[in-house]
C-alpha cells in the first residue's frame, strides 16, 4: 500500500505518470498464460479462437485515419454499440466475451492493450513471429470517441478500394500484401458474419505463406451459389478466395510482392510481424515496452 507521503512526493516529480507506473503494472506473464489457456476452446464453433483474436485486434486497429488521427486500437471503441454494430465487425462479440474474464482478473490492463496483447500471443501460438508489445493504450469512456463506420475493407471490392483503405492508414503496397497474406492464412469466413464461406487453406490454424501458394498454384473459379461473389478452387471446391484476395494475383504491383512471399516464408513472417505491429500501434502515443 502506498503512503500518502509517497503519493505527494511522486506528484512533485511529474505526477500522474510516476504514480500510474508505480501502481498500475499488469502481470503480463500471467495474462499471456491466461490467453494461451483459452486459445483451444471447445465452447467456440471452430474449437480454436486464435484467428478470432487476430481479427479483433485487426478490426480494432484498422479504423485509423492518418489525416484526422482518429480511429485505431487506442480506446477499444468497439466496446460501444456504434462500432460493434458495424457489419464488418459481425461475430467479434465472441472474441470480446472470451477476453472479458481475463480483463476482470487483471483490471490494471486496459481493454485496448488486452485486445492487442492477446492477438500477439495468438500469432506466436500459431507459429507466427514474436512481436514486441508496448503498453499504454487508454480506453475511451464514451461512444462519441468511435470512428465512423465503413472504414474497414469491403471484401467484394478490387485493388483501388484495397489501396484506398490501407493508404488512408499509411501503409504501402508491400505492407498491404504482408498484412492480408497473414490475416488470410488464418481461420475461415462464416456465412452468418461476412456472408462469405470457407477457409483459405487446409491448415487455417497456422500462420505461414500458404495463402500465396494456394492463390498462385490453384485454379480458381467463381462459386456457384446464392451468396456473394467469391472464388473456390476448381479441384476440391473446399477452399475459397475473396474478390479482394484475387488482386494480389492480378494487380502487377501486388503480384510482385506476393511472389516474393510465396518463395520466401521467413521474409513473409518477418514482414507480417512488422506490419501487424505497425497496424496495432497506429494513433497511439507514449507507448512503453513492458
């Protein structure tokens, strides 16, 4: 317990920063263990929530706009109805609910930091690179902090839309390819959420360069169904690609980077880790190493 004299002394040294650093120090080692303990999860339809945790962090971060310096992971604004109700965030209530007991167990960590830290743990758990975590995101206290809906990618669009979304955040073509290639090596689409259906590869719980191998080494045809336009592999019709995925094969600049990652998985994993870290720190200031 801190004495009132120590608090007064700390306030004289620059105040709040020193007090919070002394008093609020989440136990990240235990938080990591708690996240790892729920990744394999029999209560979830896919039995594994690693891809879901990555999607939560991605969508919480991918609202950033560099011109207005709004959106991004700082604030955890998806806790509010406005952002949670964005169609692009359908199903992410599952991720937030899975993490809620960990937040209650560790009240010193902000939701903003927890969502990002959990995604880093999940990425490493699925074979991805360790990503150095920095803490210091603060939770928004009111819904007016939410960015406008509609800033996240629309999977039915083409290369111009992809660039518009990611250039708005400050990414270049190489970083875009790394981010999408990593995100779409994991998990699957659900008709009850995005409207699309299926996995991108047959090993959706491993972060690797299979997205690029499948994209270039298989023949893709338009799926014959009543849902939104998507592609399936001609051989098995069990794998899928989104319209936005096909631009990484067909757009010359995107293709150039995709072929590099198809041939060099180590480079891909490094670049994905760097780009994902950048994504999850957009709009954040004064972050500190743990």
